[in-house]
C-alpha cells in the first residue's frame, strides 16, 4: 500500500491530476494504519505529509497544511537520532512549515523551517540522494526570509545554495532543472533590488536553457515559460529592447496554452500577460507567490 502511494504521488508530479494525489493520500493513510514497524510508520507519515502539502498547494485548504505539519512532526518523533532516514524527514517538516508564514503570518515557523532544513543539510554526506533537493529547499527558505526581513544577505545566500543544488544534482535530472528554474527566478528577484544587469541576463539565459530542455508534457515547463516571459519584460524595462517584449509575449502565451483552464498555472500565466488577456484578481491562484505585473513592478515567482 505504501509503494502504491509513492507511485501515485510520483505520477501526480508528472500529470498534476488531483485524483492521483487523492488516492496517494488514501494509500498512505491506510499504510500507516496497517504498519507495525515504528520507523516504517514514521517514514510513511512523512510521505503522507508531502502529499498533504501538495494538495494544499493545489487546492489552498489550510487544513491540509496543518495536518501535514502534524504528520511531519509525528514522523520526526518516531525516528531515532541515528536513523539514516531522519535528515530527509527533518527537511520535509521544514518544507511544510515554510508556507504557513505566507498564509497566516507565522514568521517563527519560517525560522524553524530554516533551522530544520539547515540541520538536515549538515547531517547529509556529499553523496546523499536528497542533498540537492535539500540544498534547494534551504535556499528557497532563505529567499522567503529575505522578503520577510528585507535581508540582502539572505537573498545572496539563497542564490548561492541554489547554485550548489544545481551543481550536486545529477545531469538531466528533474531536481537539476527545478533548481535551475528557481535559481533563474531568484536572480531576477535580486535584479529588481540591485538593478545589476548581469543578474537579469543570467536569469534569462538559465530560464531559456530550462525551457528548451523540458518537453510540453512536463508540468515545470509551464512555470518556466511564465518566469522566462516575466524576466524578459524586466530586462526590456532597462534595455528598451522590443525583441525581448515580443519574446516575452510568445513565452507567456505559450505558458497560458499549456496550463489547464482554472488551474493555478493558468491563473498565474494570465496575470503576467500585458497583451490584452484578462487580468485575474490577485487571490485567484492557489499556488503560493504567483508572479505579477503591476505597472512597472515585476515580481518573479
């Protein structure tokens, strides 16, 4: 039952079909009830918490987030300090705590998330299979805190960690492309603060590389095209390059085409387009932190 849940959750990551995620959550719930082995039950709780986080991101129901955090804490409590699976479970709990700060204004949760994920990184050796993902999660948590505290240091450290995540990820792996996309968006964000053209040029180059590599069937392609379009618009505000504006139009339109109507990706893509498409209200997307265009103030995802 646990393996069935893992398979379904992986398939959801490829297809974004809510039915797969619902069945994965049910499978993990059932596996927890059937398990008689403490460490196995704890690790299954961590898998369940990941499923609940994904459903929260899909539907925006904070009950899923709260239950996910509870399951994550129980998972961590159920593992011995020397259990080899503890760092991944610890990092997973940190990831669960991140969005609660944005949703309900709980900065203590964000600080705790950073501590948990940082401790997990310290516990992983250089060849740990989850090291790249955990470095990226720590980088993204620091980027969150850079917004909360207006901290340039956290922004720089977050970007450095995302570079490390890219470097240690397997070539052509999903983790590498995801971290590259996040790095591109983070460089765009820093450009908005310090207006260094090398940041926005690198952001555009990175996002172009990722967009060219990912096929239309990959969910990440939608958000990458969206981020690339917004980054090109940001660069055009400095260079007055009409070619960047035209390319931005193309990428944002393509992102909208690939996003199912009514999905968070579709809402986010529609928000970006300054070319006559309907503007959606800022609360219409279920995904955290959608990009926006408000006059000249471009915000990366």
